[in-house]
C-alpha cells in the first residue's frame, strides 16, 4: 500500500477491509498489508527490510492532493509485466484542504497539485484504471469488492465447496436463526456485521467491551450475532491482543445463573472436570477459568459471552433478586476487560 500522508484515514480503511476478509477467509488465504508510505514522507527511501512491490500480489496506491517526496535516484521501477503485482490506483475526489493564509504552504500545495495532475495524465495512457472515491466509506467498499474479486480469481484450486449440502444439510434456515457453523452461507449483512465488530472493539478500547443489539422480533438479531459477529470477531488477528477465544451462548430463561453455568461447563477446559455449576456464579471464578485456558498467563484467553435473548431477564418468571444479581455479574465480567 503506497500513499502520501494526507490519506492516513483511508490507509486505515484498507487495513480494516483486509482484516475483515482475513476473518471471512480464515484457513484459506491471508492478506498482509505492507505500508510503503514512509518513503513518500522523507527522501531517505524505503527501509531495508521492506519487501519490493514486485514481491507483492497487489499494489494499492491512494492519492488526494499530492504525490509526496520523489523516490531516490536509481530506485527500481516496476517492470513491464502483467503477472504481478495487480495494481489498484485510487484518487480522492473531495476538494483538497490547504491553508490559504500561508503563502509558502499555498505555493507548495499548488506545485504538488500540478505534479499530481501530470501523474494522472500519464496514467491515462497506461492500462491501469483510476478509481475515484468521495470519502473513506466509499473507498472501503471499493477495496472490499475488488479484493473479493481478486481472491475469487486466485483462490486455491480444488478448494472445497463452502457448504457441502450432502454433509451439512440445507443451508436455508427458515425461521430458525443462523448459528456460527452457518457463517459460510450467511450473506447480506456485511455492513451490519462490520459495524458490530467495530463498535465492540471500540468499546473494548474504552475498557467497556459490551454491545447491545436492539431490533424488532424477527429482524435477524440472533443470526447477526451468532453467524456474523461471533465468527468475525474471534477470527485470528481481528482482536490482535487476544490469543485464544472461547464462546459461550447463554439463553437466560427463568434460571439465568444455571443457563450461564451450563454454557460455561460446555467449554472443553471444563467439560471433563468435576466443576459444580455453583462454582461459576462469580466473576472471579470465571476469570480463573480463562487464566487456566491461557496457561496461567502464557497466552491471553478471553470469553465472548452472548446472552440471547436478553429480554428473558425481564420475564415475569425471574425474581427481582436474580435479575439484579445476574446484571451485576455481567457488569463485573465486562469490567474485567476479559469478557
């Protein structure tokens, strides 16, 4: 990924699109973004350990109001080859921002703008199309679509079907929700899943990793969470600070503590142990389980706890004491930063 410093926000969106695709294509392919922007902000050239563009599969170039610093003399150019890398050139169409009350800055901006226009005039005579975008959202959507198209064209030969019906049965769920195992055939909610993952990660950065999904009955809340958010968030690298994930799906019903204990006792680390459900009714006990999973601090193990449907807690068959106590337990787990 090559770009000047005036499109930093856009560079982050490319990273996010790659992260999302890595979650969806886990075990099949992995995208690693390599930033070449350092050479555009100085005249020192690329760091010695930065791979050459010809060693990459895709080169993404993003420009807005300037080209950045010129490459040093003798810097190797891309050969005339259609094999690799695949080049994607993006131009931000929003008007550039420049300080009009600073004559020196304005002169530099005008010089850079003329260089940029000359670059695009030259690009028009090449076979690399220039793709315009108005804002970061539009760029991310284009990047996502183009990377998917490239992955489809270059997917490993003989890759098995996404959903072998003879083995897994029909992928059509009717009125039943999609679960994590149905993630490969859960389509049409990419934007909502991305927003959910982003919001939960942002909440975690604020030390409050809690997300409430609200919507009318039948809108697909359970499917969104189980088949969308859960597989995406727990995919390798999406939450880089977490080494190991465990997932517990809790339907509170009239006995929320028992439902939570049952979900936790299904975890492989507890399934073969003689743990009593009452031992899991406290936040510190659940955190000790995570420490055990993480080999006592060798790796970080976190729990993704899905309480679905949450409105079970407001049923008439749950006592007010249990409702308050269960909410307090959830609050303590969230405050730990590990759940």
